[in-house]
């Protein structure tokens, strides 16, 4: 009988094997299971208790709620004190800006924006996405004003083990175009060479009027005005290289009534090939309008005062053939 009582006593004092509270749990998805709160939770360990925090968030379950859950799902656990609690965390990171921009650009191009448009989303507050697993961002609604270059959109994010996330974003769109630009600032009168010009993407909004579309339209030309680096090059700022400078002696040519007249003059203005400048006939002192043909040579524009009204020394007359 003593042995019997001894065994009975051992049965009374031996601790029962119960569940253990998990004070901090890292979740792997949007739902909370009973096993996330207790180790050795029993037959209901895989029971879904409800939604957990979003990616990057946490929830805290206090002693009273833990006791109620344990009782409801027959978990062998009792709180030691009112300070008992369980923390449930789902690691997350902000959605990468480049992923959001890629989704927005795809939607904008589908509505007519340029394939290489530049998209900006100032003040973008990225949603949190799970730190692990895959996800994808897509635009589910888009309002795009192409004339103003502005848009608003609903950006949705879906991924493995996460509830869909949708946020509203707004921003601006700048179409770009490839044009020749100066590598560095060039002063007025400079003649750009091959090393002075490169092709670059520029905003369409920075293009005003007719601009150079190819480096060949710039190289070898002369600049009327100073040219800033990296900006489109207006055609009005380009001219043929100056062939005659103000004060240069020039040879005057005029063809009239089958005759070719030549004389000597002085340039009153500078000019490039094809431009019209004023010149003075050194014999008659008449001021004439003439087209620059090349270095030191101009052709008097028909209809202006003749080079000579009477024969003077230093002039030659030749009959056209």
C-alpha cells in the first residue's frame, strides 16, 4: 500500500505538459493562426484566428484576449500575470519607387505618352509590401491629361500571401526627344566641331520653334548667340560661317542686260555665304545691297543702284556670253 500511495503522490506533484506562449512571432502572411500565439497549441493549432497586421506592421494581443482564445480553442495555457502578451509582426518594406514608376509609365504609354517619357511622382508615399516573396505593381485606373502633362492613377500591388493594396498617386509626364546639344557652353561667333556636339534626350517642353535635329546641321556652322550646354539648338542661332567681315575689301559683281560688271568695294557689314550685306562702291561711293558669294566676293542684288553710272578708273566691263 505504501508503494501505491507513493505513486499517487508522484502523479499529483508532477507538472502537466501545457502550451507555451509565443511572446514574439514573425508572420509569413496576412492571416494569424493559433500556432502563432502558442507552441504546442493542440489539435486546433492550424486554426485561422483572423487577419493579422499589414506588411511592416504589428499587433499586440494582451493577457485577457490570450486567455479567451486559449479557452475557446481548448489550449492548455493560463496567463501568469496581466502583463502577458504576444506580439505579431509581418516584416515589410516600402514599395520601390522604380517599380511604381515602371507600372505608371506602362499605363501612360498605353494612353499615348512617349515610350521614353519621364514620369515624376512628387510626394509619393509608397505602400508597404512583404519583405519576402514576389509582388507586382499595376495601374488599375488612370486619368491622363496629355496637354497639361499631368495624371492621377490608382496603383495596385498584388503578391504571394498578401491582400491587394491600392493607393492613389498623382504626378507629371514629360515626353523627351533626342536632339543635338552642346557639350559645353559656346560663345557667340564660335564654330562647333564634332567634339562640341552630342545627342541627348531633352524634354519636349524645352523645344521652341525650329531646332537642329542632327549634329550635321550644327557642325561647321557659326553661332549668332551664346549657346548653353545641354539645351536644344535653335536654327535661328545658326548661320553659315562668316566669309566677309565689316571693313573688308570686296570684289563686286553684277550681271545686267547680258553684261558682267565688276568693281571694288568695302563691306559695311559682316556676312556669311548667302546672306545679304551692305557694301560701298569705292569708285562711286554708292551704298549697295549685295549677296555674299564667298571670301571677299559679293554679288550686287539686281534692282539696286548700279555699281557705276559712268566709266571710272579701276572698273572692268565684260560682255556676257
